[in-house]
C-alpha cells in the first residue's frame, strides 16, 4: 500500500512538472498555425533585437527590446541608416535622437511597451533575424518566409517546449 502511494505521488508531481507552465520564455509562433513555435530563453536583464533590411531604402534596421516585469516587450532603442520613408526623423518625448560614430541614426531611451509584436517575415529582401547575446538567428530558418510570426513572452511547460523548437536555452 505504501509503495503504491509513493509511486502515485511521484507520478502526480512528475506530471505536474511536465505539464504545468513554469518557465517564461520569448516565444515566436506562426499566426496561421503552420509550423512549430520557437523558444528563446532570454535573461530578464538582457536585451534582444530584431534586425532586418528595410524594404524601400534597402538599409539595415535594428529594433532593440527587453522584457518588462509584467512580461511585456519594451522597445528601448532603434538603430537605422536612413531617415527616408517609413523611418523616424527625430525622437519623441523623453527619447534621445543622435548620430552614431559610424553615421547611423539611434533613438534611445524609448519606452514603448507591447504585449506582443507581429512580424511579417519578408520573402525577398527583409531577412528578419533575432539577435541575442551576439548571436544571429535568421527567422527564415524556423518559419516560412511571408508568414506572420507573433513574438511574446509566455509561460510554457516542458511538454510545450518539447513540441516546439528550442533555439536559445535548455530543454
């Protein structure tokens, strides 16, 4: 009787551990439901960025983000090469607009918060990449070009991580 009880309790906690969403990770998942999500275990005090080539003026753009205490995504900076169509020509409010030493434009001190970000992956030019810890992860390696990918912080279970693609972090 005692052995069955111990086995039952052990199985119960094992199932809880596997199926209970305990770890918060940055999740990228296709909006059309085709394909697996990609999981990025990004430390709370670290930033990540989305880098792409602007479709009109064909120059690099980098949007820098961090996780907030409420698991939203906060844009902290924007780095780009051209103030042409679709790019800001100045800062707003408390933001700081400046030129970098290499001639690019930088808007820093940004405080734009989002519960999620939807990105349409470019089919021809954009080449969207996630950059974290000096490593570059081309999103076309995980998702179909032209698809819409939702980026958000979520609590996930070990079971969900096993079903997806763990890009950064331990499974």
